């Protein structure tokens, strides 16, 4: 199965700044997804990262706040823009390998906004 | 929105005992999956059961699916301290040409040595 390297693993940021999270997959994946997970809570899908085109965002998430790039089949970034303390959360990327119905996850990025 | 609700929210057992977690969902599904998340880590896929299957085994794991009741259960037999983690069910539905997973609320399992 694919291995996803995600960084940073954690960061502490100031209000109003932006942070970009990167995910690198060691093999091609058909689809990549970005999730947000509040501590002790479930995962909420932010968007589907589409290769070479704009991401598909879920209700409540917008491109201006969470711009996503996916320049090729093995790499994607999520930026959390103009951060506020409410953005403090764990952000997880995941990918689906060809022919599989399951997701492989990165280790997550724990973001704290002061 | 969350598709799955899990119970119990937290479960604490002794090593060697069995642990059962339940998941209920609301809409029709293609398959249902269970994932484990160790503290501070990403999720790891455990087992997938298709909508036309009723039971599936993998090692010490047994999953059942009742589509009439829209529910599933995960049984971990002979639990070990290393099984301590959060367990999430996830339902797969078709949305356009893409299949998405919607995760349940999770069960925090603690296995005491």
C-alpha cells in the first residue's frame, strides 16, 4: 500500500498568518482528500484534491480559506489562510490507490493557533 | 455531515477480554470500513465489508454488517494493550464519479494490562 509523508507534524502559529501543509505519496494515487479532525473528534472532509484542476470543496469550506494544490499524482498541499484560534485542529491528508476502496493516511499535522 | 454514529464513545477493558464497538449509519452504502487511529497518528485501515456481505474476519477482528438496520459491529477478540486506540467506522457512498468516505464519531478503546 502507499505511504504518505505529511509535514509539518505540528506547528504553533500566530493569528492572521497562513500555513501550508504538504503531503507526498510514494506511489501514484487516484484521489487525494484533506480532512480536519478536532482533538478527540471524528474526521470532517474539507475537500477532494484534483490533479491539475481546482479542488472540490465540501459544504462549509471555501477555496479562499483552504487553498489546495495537486500538481501531480503524488503530491498535494493544503494552506490554512488567515488563521484564527478556531482553526486549531489536526489536518490529515489521505489517498486512494488505484483499484482499492480504502484510504491511506498521512500522520497528520497538529496546528495550534494562538 | 457525519454519516456514522458509534457507541460506546469510550470502552475500557482488561487485556484478554473481547471488545465490541458498534456503528450506525443513515444512508445506503457501497461498503463500510473500519479504521484505527493511535494517539497522535493518522488512521490505518483495518477491514472492509461490502454491502452484500454480512460478516468478515481478519485475524482477531470480526466485522458484521446489517444493512436492514444500517448498523455494523467490530469485535476484537483476545485484546492486547497494543489495541488501545480510537476506532472509526467509515461508510463509502457514490457521489458522482467519486467515492467518498464519511467517518463516524469513533470509539476510544483502552485495554488495560
